C-alpha cells in the first residue's frame, strides 16, 4: 500500500514549532534586557488590578508609560521600583525577578519543539490508504 502524507499532522507540527520560536524570542528578549539593560529606579504611575491576584504596574520612563509586570501587594502608586530598560525597546523588566518563571519558559520551549518535530515526522510518515 502506498502511504500518503498526513497534511493535518504537518500543519499541527509547523504551528507548534512556530509557537516554540515565538516563546524563544520572548525569553531571549527578556534575557537580553536583564543582561544589557540600564538599571533605573522609576515611579509607579498606575497599578492594574486583577481579580486573580496578578496585579501589574506601569512605570514612567523618559515620559513614556511602560508596563513593568507583576508587583507585590505592598507597593502603591508613587513608590519607586528598580527596572531594567534598553532604549528603543518596548519592554521593561523588573530587577527583582522570580527565576522559576524563566525555567518554566525554557521548559515549554523545549517541550513544544520536541512535540512539533514529532508531529512533522509523523506527518511525513503518512497514513495508509
């Protein structure tokens, strides 16, 4: 019997690999800001409250409002936090960070890449008709 390429497996595999690449780009950008960014102490100008306990803050850098990520409950508007910033980039990374989130991102990248490759290989192995 002749095997036919399984197009749906190929498409799913390509989409998963694209998701892995997007996640890798995101973590690389955060790591680049953390390593090469300028340390600044910026005032909190706005706190975005979430019902799920994930409050985030906006800081003022060079007259622009930038999202600084999750904050603890004890910080208020007007307090200063340490952030890392690279001029020209839209992202800001807090200097105080939980490294466990980076381990989670790296693990997800690896898992998505492996699953995507498995789907692509399975797509080329084909289906029997």
